[in-house]
C-alpha cells in the first residue's frame, strides 16, 4: 500500500482518499480469521477504547456494537473501556503480555510508534470504502506511506473573536499573518484590575505542544522531516512559530497564566477578551453559558495564518492489531464503527467533528453547532502532532520545555535547541 505523504505536522497526504482506495493493495491479515455463517465471519474480537467509558457515550457505543452484531451475529465483541490517561499503559502491558486487543482506538501521533513496532497492522483501503476523507485527515493515519488507522471522531481548534471588541478596535477582518495577529491583539489590550481587557487567550485549550503544532503549521513548517528521523525544532519555521506565541505574551496581550479556572466559566465568556483558542468541545458550555456571545452576530471564527492557514486537529483513530487472530472480523468492526451512521451517532453524543462532510450534511444537531461546522469546513487546513516513531517518548517531555519560554524563564532559541536535542536523542534511541 503506497501513500505518499506531505510534512507530517502539517497533516496533508499527497493522495486523496479516492485515489487511495484505487491504488492500495490488500494488506496481510496474519493469522486466519474466524469463520461463521452470517456475513462469513465468526469468533471473538476484543476492543480497547478510551472514548466511551461514560454512561451516555457507552450507551451509544453499545448500540453501534449491536448494529454490527446484526450484520455479524456470530462475532462476539468484548470491549475494554479505559480513559485516555491510562491508554498507553494498558497498551504497553498488553504488548508485554502478548495478548493485544484486536481493535485499538488511540490518538493523533500514535500510529508511527505502534506501526513501527509491529503492533498496528497495515489496513486494506476497503475499510474506507464509500467515505471521502479530506486529505489532511488521512495524514496521521499513515506510516511510511501506508494506512494503519481510520478516524472515528475529531476535535478541531481554531480561534474565536469578540466582534464588539473588534469593532471598537477598528478591526474588520481576521489577521492573515503573525504580524497582523500581534497587532490586533495589542489593539484590543488595555485597562487594569477589574477593567482589564486582554487581546487574546492562548492557554487552557490543550497542551503547549499542540498550540505550537498549529503555529508551526501556519508557518509552513513541521516538527520532523518527512520520514520522522530528524527533529526540526531548530528550523526557522519552528523557531519563528514559537517566537510568535511568546511575542503575544511579551507584548502584554496575554499571559500564560491567563486560562480557565477549574469549575469556572472560560474567561472569554466574560466579554473582555478579544480572541481565544477555540476547541470544538467548548461549544456545549459556551452556547449554554453565553449564547449571545458565541452567536454568528457577536463572534467570528477564524484560522491561525502566516504562510498558510492552520487549525489544530485532534481526535480518535482506530487501528487493528497486527497480532489479531480474527483480522477480517476486526477490520469489519473498524469499517462499521467509522461508517457514516456510526460516526454520526458518536459525533452527536460527544459534540465532536465528523471526518466527512456527509455526516454533517445529514445531521441537524451537528449543523446547529457553529464550532463543528467550522471544524469540518477547516479540515483541509489541519495541523497535528506526531510524525516520529519516538513520539510517545517525546510528547511527554516536550511540554515543560516549551513552557520555559512561555513563562519567560528561557529565551526561545535556547528552548528550541533543548527541544530539538531531546527529540533527536529519543529518535536515535528508537532507531
């Protein structure tokens, strides 16, 4: 299966999903799959997922599994529900024991490390049959040009602006460069104490490395080279992206300490912040807490931009174990769970971004969510984290290094040198 790739962090594959379907060959399935009467499949498959542990989410998942069993009644699906914080540990234990789940749901950046170790199997393109994924969505699903995962549901992060504050500052259009971004933030910053108005808030919507990924994408760069063997944190594109984020703080337009307090409304909802990073997941609380502020009349959604437009793309991907003894049934489950109907049910209950336009077009509730609509519209501009076989080691060490610059402790060039050295050492160890 040969799929050419663009720079990994930018998140665009060189072939469209349609081309992918026609150009991919069947993957090896390893051990023989189960057999049964209906659908030709039987036996048991096990699923490891961090996505459906809560009550409402689990009920939807169980209903989707029941639909799968209507098609394949002789397949028994056993699911291990965990949370994202324990997923890597669970998978590591499973690998060590030699008993790996047939289907594994994980996040952006996980494909390269686990495909390289032979834990994830190369998937046949037929698992995507009938779906037209944007090219950028397939980027994090690939390793060395081949497909190892398909998306279940996505989370996007863009920016939201307070139109009233924009109007007061004389800003009529979204910034199209880092320089314009800084200038707009400065124009909307002023006052003090209880009357303080901030130009922008950049913290409180994911890890520092994810914010940097969006900025690097906007600057046309990547954290790693195309094959993931060379760290690029000291490249001009990466250093400039990090400096832009720090400049927003040094300009006085924001502070890394400016972030949502647990249990309190997001600061943007107070009406005294000009712009904010805006994850899809904020819609439920924001539309209930300040519906007038997040209406189309009162707020504007836009993408970070410099060399190109960029949003951050997160989400949950589905892979099949390379050790599966029931590969055909596992692939059928992956295909079913990523199908249009299943994806719609999952995205509606989670308030998540679907990976295809078709799901949005047929869901009235998703269309009522401005953040989801804009997320689907923006998928072609996706930037995401990962891109190296050593990512699972790198990601945990990266945040505290980057935060040294964001809190003013260390200069940006020094921080990026430190990040690059750490990442390259991890890559070299994994080689």
